[in-house]
C-alpha cells in the first residue's frame, strides 16, 4: 500500500468534492423547476463520493497499521451520506416539477454533512496518517517508476514515458481526447481503479525497458 499515494488521493478528493458540493447547494437556491439540474449535479456528486468512500476505507486501514487511532468522530467515512444521496437520486428521478420540501431539506443536510466530514478528515485523519508516516522508517513499501503517479495527466505521462503509449492503446485510451485528464479519471472512465491502471502502466514500462536492453529478444 502506497502511503503517500493515499494521502495525495484523499487531499485531491477534497479539492474536487468541495466545488461539487457548492454546485449542488447553488442548484438548491435556484428558483423554478430545478429537477433536471439537481439530477445531474447530484448524480455527479454521488459518483465522486462513491470513489472517495473507498479511499477513505483505505486511508483508515493504513492509519491503523501505522499507529494508534486518534480521538475523532464516530466514523471517518462518508458511507452514510453516500447511501442517503443514492436514495435521493432515485427520488429526484421520479420527482414532480415542484420538489417536495423534504427532498430539498434532506439534500441540504447531506451536503452540509459531507463538508463537516471532510473538515474532520483534514483536521484529524490526514494529519494522523502524515505523522505516522514521518515516524515510520520502514522503506519496504512498493514503489512506482519515477514520475508515475495518478495525479499526472495522460499527456504528461507520455512526455515522461513515451514507451507507455502501446499500453494506453491496448486500454482504448483516446489520447487526443483524454490527454488533459488525470490518470485516476481515465481509470474510472475505463472501469478500473487507479491502482490497476498504474500497475498496468508500470508493467508496460518494464517491458519497454527490457526491449531496449535486450533488442535481440524481440526477433527470437
């Protein structure tokens, strides 16, 4: 488990979730028939939160491996908010033009709870993991090739590692269209985790390096 990667993913999730929550809250303040807008923005938020919940579980497992758990909220996870948001998404699908006040009030409560949970994670959970990492002197964690990380874009990956292009082609990554997307976004779009994508890219880079070192083996 790449500890530094866990922290990076959690931090980046928070940077993306906050604007998405703000969009939903803004949609709630719109007048008129907001069903279609709320359906779109709530579903987008649900997709982001679904991925984030999995990373939360990974972060907590990592923290417990590295050190004693600090005093914090009853749960670090947004799983409850994810479940309630899923239910509201289904209700919005069948909602009438005049949204019931119960739906809008529950959605407002969910967004506020998401923000509170992220604030707790920023204040306690992530510093706890970071401190445990600083105190952990072991270096037996798996490493990735230099410069290979899920926050980089496809174009940046190709610029640093041209030999990876065949792997992207085999995965049906549309380089002209997805070149500006981060690898974790590309992984999600193609139905895999970012860890799976990084592993495949790493394997491809190793094969490319082997072919450069032993070119005669290609004709064998």
